[in-house]
């Protein structure tokens, strides 16, 4: 009996926008998926042909890259951070738009003032951050945080942060200003390269989502 495909989706900001797109592509989770009290991580699709797992965004990329899931949806920030060779992102879904930016205190302090050849930066994207600052001729010492990035400058942990920005209101509330944009971000359909070559169901899904994206 053929095993169902596993489709990985991210918890958080992208999921609400992704669900209608998934539905147009024929991927509809069972009703339990929408139950806020249900702590399960794995669900069947409504038609029973697919398993849908709900995990952290960074883990979506890992599950798909290593073949534990064949298909997924994740932001292009995650794809760039990990740069897995087995990951292929054939469709820009046009949702989850935001940007990855450098921010610093609005009022310069001793820790953040001036431009140095070395600086400490708080971020959950150390690979992207290191590469970007290197291109500016700056050696960045990245402090890995998974949240509360905005606190780092005021507490002296780091002079700048690199984080996702949508409206900029969170930065402003914490006394920070956006200085430079590293990259624009949107959600992508990702697939495992080996699965794409060997399982026609994966290539069929890609084509369906291409049509959905083109019609949006």
C-alpha cells in the first residue's frame, strides 16, 4: 500500500494565509487541525491521501530536506538560512510577505554608536546575518536568539539586531529603528529533490500549486 505524502506546514504567522492557498491546491486538513485545544502535531488530510504535520518554521525545512516530509510551505528566510542542497523551492506562493532587516536603537548609545569593523548582532538567522555583514566588510559576532530580539540592544547583549519586520511597530515600541533591508521574504512551496524525481504525486502537487499561484 502506498504511503501517504507528508506535507509540512509552519506554526505561526504564515499558516493562516497558507491554509486557503493549500485548499485551492487540494490540500485540506481534517477538522481536528483547526481545534485550538488539540496539541497533536500530525493530522490526516480531509481526503485521507496525505499526512499534514504542523511544526516550527525552521523544522519544516529540516523535515523536507531529509525526506521525512516530501512537501512543505515555509518562508524564503528559512530557505536562505539553511541552504539545504536537497531542498527545492519551485513556487513562490505570494503570501507571508515581510522583510529581514537590520535594526538599532533610535537613540545611539555607547554600545551601538559609530560604524565598526566588528559588531555583535542578535538574531535567529546567524548564517544570513554573517554573510550579509561580511559583504559590507564587517565581521559580525552573531548571538543566536529565538525571540525577544528587541531587548538585546537595551540590555547590552548586542548593538544591533537582524529580525523579520512587517509594519515596524514592534521595533518602534522597543526604541529601535530599521536601518537596512537584507532581503524581501515570501512563503514558498518546498519539496524534497529526491521525492520530486521519484514520486509523481510530488510533481503533480507542484503543478497544482503553480496554477494556484498564477491565478492569485
